[in-house]
C-alpha cells in the first residue's frame, strides 16, 4: 500500500509545486511555487491557496476539503478530487488576498495528509488507493497542459478538422479530373490518405459528443469526472497530432495523384450479338487448333471488307473472358487500320502490358521503344490479335518477338488481302468466305424483323432476290435487311431490286459491298440524316467520335434546324435520334470509349469508304469533301483543291501553318483542324476567303491568337477553341452574329474576354468556359461580366464553367434567362447538364 507522504509528494510534483524527490512537508518554497509566485497560507478554513502568476494577473481557488470520516466509499474519490480540484481549477469563483509569510506546514497539506491517514486507519482497500496513485502518476508523467487547455485545444481541433475536410474535398475533385482525363486510378497513398481522413473525421465527431458532455470543476469535480476530463485532454492532443500528420502527408503526395491501371490479362472487345453460323464456328475451331499447334506461330485471316473477320476475332478474344487465358500470360488486341504507324502499334501493345510508350515518337525514339517492348514481351507468353491490317508489319522494328516453338507465343491478324498473309510469313492462311444462301437468308430475315411478313407468297420471292443480291456479305445482309424492316408492300421490294442493280463504284475490290451499302444509305429517312452520316467520314478511320462534338457540328451546319423550335436541347435530341437510327441500320457502331463518361460512336471502315466514295465529287460535285484526317500530312493540299470543297478535315495532322488562299472557297461550310498540335497561327487574310463557313474547330491545336478578320465569318455558327493556348479573344469576334456555340473549355491561358466579343452575340445558345483561366469580375468595364450575360445573351441555354469562376457579385442569370450550368465533380451547381 502506498504511503501517505508518497501520494502527497505526487500531488505536489504533479502540480509543479515541488521538485521530484524533495520533502513535501519541508518548510522551503519549491521551484514551482517560486515560478508562479505561489503562497500557501493558513487562512480561514475555506481558503487554502492564492496564486499570483507573473504577467498573467492573479487568481485564487477556495473550497473545503472533504472529510474522510464519511467512509471509504466516499473518502477516496473525495480526497483525490478535492485536492486536485483545488490545485488545478482555474474556474473557482471565490477569491481572497494572499497572506505573505505562510506557515511551514500549509493547511492544505495538513488536511490532505489527515484525510489520507483517515483512510489508511480505516484500512481502505489497497486497490482504491493504488488506482488513485496510478492516475496521479499518469498526470505527473504527461503534465497538466492538456487538462488546462482542454477547451482551447478542442476549439483548435474542430477548426483544423474542418480545414482538413475542405482539403479532402478539393483533393477529391483534382483526383477525379485526373482519373477521367488520363484513364488512370488513384495511387495507394492517395487511397490510404482518404481512408485515414475519413476515420479521423469519425473519431473527431465522437470526441465532440464526449466533449460537450464533459463535467467542469464548478459542476462537481469528482474523481471520475476529473479523470474523464484528463482523458479528453489526452484525446484532444492525440487527435490534433493526427490532424497535423495528415495535413503534412497531403503535402507529400505531390502532383502524382493517379497511376496507370494494372492491365488485365484480357480485355473485352465490345460487339453486337450475332447469330452463330456453322461456317463461322468451323473457322473458330480451326483457329483454336492453331493455338494448340506449336508449329504454327502466325495465323492470317483474310477476306473482303464486311465479311465478318473482325467478328470472328472478337469472339476469339472474348472467349478467354470465360475460359481464362490458359497458357497465355496476356491476350492483346490492337486495331491496326489503314494508316497505322509503328509508334501507334507500340503504344497500344504497351498499354496492355503496363508500358508507357508514345504514339507520336520520333524515329530514334521508335528504336528505344522497340527495345523496351521486346524485352517486356520476351518475358511473356502472349497472344497478339491484330485487326484490320492493310500491309506488312515489321515485327523486329516494332519490338514484337517472332512467335516460335520456344516462346510459344502466337500472332493472329485479319486482313483483306491474302498477300499480306504471305508478307507476314503466316504459317496458316484462313479465308473467311461468304455466307451460303441458307445462312444469308437466316441473317437477312433476322434483321428484317417481324413487322414484315416474309412468308407472304408475293413478298417472299422478292425478299429472297434482295437477300441473294447481298452476295452472302454479312455487313450487306445486316444493313440492307434493316433498311427493309418496314417494307410491307410489293412495290417497295421491287424498287429495292431496281436500286440494287445500279452500277458498282470505282473502288477496287469493294464495288459490290459499297454499292449495297449505298442502297442502305439511299433508304435513310431524310436528306439531313444522310448528310449526318457522310459527315462522320470527316473523322479519322477507326476514330472514336465523341457524340457531343459530332452533334454540335451537325447543329453548326444547320443539319438539325427545326421549324418547330430553335432550342438547342431540341436540336441535341434530334441529333441523338439520328445517331440511334444510324446505329440500328449498322452504319454507325457504338463503342466503349477509353475516356470515362464520354459516349462515342465509330464508323465501320467499309461504311466510311462508301461515304468517301459518295463525297469524292463523282456522285455530287456540290457535296465534295477533302479528308486527310489522321493521315499525318505535313503540307496542306493545294489551294485550288479547296475552291469547290464543301467540307475539309485535317484532324490529327502535323502541319504548322495554313495555306495562303488565293481564290474564294465559297462552298466551304466546315473546317476541322482539331488536334493539329503544331498549328500555332492563322495567316492574315485566310478567313476572308471562307465567307460562308459555318463550323470551325481549332481545338487541341497550338493556336495562341486569332486574327481580327474573324469578324468576317458572319455565317459561323459553331466555334471550338477548347484546349488551345489562346490568351485573349479578338474584338472582331463580336461580329459573329449567327454564332450559336462557343467552346472555350480548358483554355488555361485565356485571361481576357473583351465585352465586345460577347455582348453582341445575340444568338449564342451555348457558352462553355469549363476549365478556362478566365474569371468573371463585376465592375470591370473592358471585360465581360456575369451581368453582361444576363442582359445581352437572351438565347443562352447552356453555360459551362468551373465553380471557382463564381464570385460573390454573381446574381444568377435571372428568371427570364435560365442557363444550364455544367456539372463540376464535387460541387453543387445549378441544374447540372452533361455538356463535356
């Protein structure tokens, strides 16, 4: 059992009123008493101490120590709480003057000693006294700072936790933006930081409840409440430490918040459901046999466009999703396409095995990328599926190990030419033949559907004739069959047979297929739908076309104009309906975009060739396209070729400047210059020769400024300057009185938007400043403010901006001018609208 003088010594040391190891009953004043100007006095029974802290004023605490004679059940807690309450409390409300020259044995110490002795004489259970002694040891070890500053520390904790919560929200927005833009996922460090912040938030809320229920000395300072408050003090210090630690950890996260998603052994390739035919199943079985044959390393699958080669390769790839990849470490799908280059192939293969390679690498970089790719693939047993090859791929130059018995890897590719199979040294050539008449009729009937009675004795022979004219080409059977889905009369079927007998096109090897596809094209609902389909050919081959961008271009050209309504929402709905019709007719394909939350479509290469054939000038000289998209040209076509062009696409080109036009391009409605990274300026006078231009897309180029002469484009309806380096808009932009869509998103350097550029755009319906560097500020006479939008843009329906652009002075767009505000992740904005 502890001795009374030990307990008393702990009390004095705990309060810093005695040096450790000194005699508590001595007559000298210890270090702590001198430091705080303490005088212990024998004053009235209720007055035991008066403390004068230097430079902090004076205070005194007074109470009557409890009587241990009340019994052990009360004595222990009363002694400890009474003594410590006197020594610790700063909340007492009774004061008395200090009496210098205090006795050698202060009354306080005497009464504490007498109380403890009284407990000992009554043979108090050792556990009670030991518990008190242990508690006092904890207090002495950690000091009284946490207990003294409990309220202050709690206030700091709640404030810092609020700031940390705000930092979490900001970081979450930043991470989500990076994940969407880069198709990556947050790092483990970031994930753990978010989890730790959430756990801390829960702990702080639990502490807040306990803190609000705490007892103060004035409310009854029992031993239990004092111990509870001391625990809260320690908890506050611990939580503050965790808050500051997480704040420091956030700073150490840096800018690398996301990392590449680990590739899976096989990725699903999207494909519409199709009826299995015996001929196709036989080919698949033959291919699977080649996978088991060590003597066969390369397999070439060839046949004409639209025959079903990609469908077979897709089925093979997706079969590994359910059966597993077996002996292969990775099944890699690459769409090669007609204009593919070595860096592009390297990049796509690298993405599937966790390598970061560049698609626009220079010649010397190709060699290094090939070395890295070769080293990585050499350590794997891979199955490489190459779709739509038009020419030989140099495996060594690309960095692909040659399949052999030793490495047991395989390459399977599709092509339209058996000659490519020979050039690739394929050990096995597999030809995909046309469907036989039975299979053709089954597929054709399936696509015509149940609305047409194909068993009708007058329609049945005509329908069989149409199906036979498709020549067993699956793509033709599907597109023509769906085109006839509503043909319920004999006259419609007879007209179909007549149309199918037109002269084939001039594209070598594709005459039958493209003529049949033209038949499907001719049966589209209206001229606007046909032009919308042809417009898709302006995008590169196998390009994932952003539906939002596509519909906006259609809108800009006036293809979606409606006599019933000028609403941009109505136009968008019309555009999406057209896309649905084109997808149902198999003239457009839906794809799973590599960019999260972005919906895309793709044009089948045969359908695209048909569109380019129809817009080459032979069929309609007034509907001529110039399409160099994705071909990586370094020089523009001669200006003379522009003279009669209706639409020009130079997307994904590496040209550095536009040509100096010398003749008027009076037919030009669309000019697509997006993703031309080296294009930095527009030559003076260029736009003077394009007087009827409706659609201009300069997005993701390096354009830094626009010429004032842009004001001459009075017919312009769609202008896309997103992701450019433009710093200021020319005042001449305000002359574009027919402009409906202005996209300035992700223009980080844009700081100046003169009022003259915006306030006169009375027909503007969509203004996108999401991610822009421009900030709206009221009271600036030269730059546009929110009040200008409210007063001047009466037809504005869509407004895209980041939350940071909103200022305290913004009053909204008013009841007569409601705008859809773009959705910003993590923010609560007005009427979110899927715009980007």
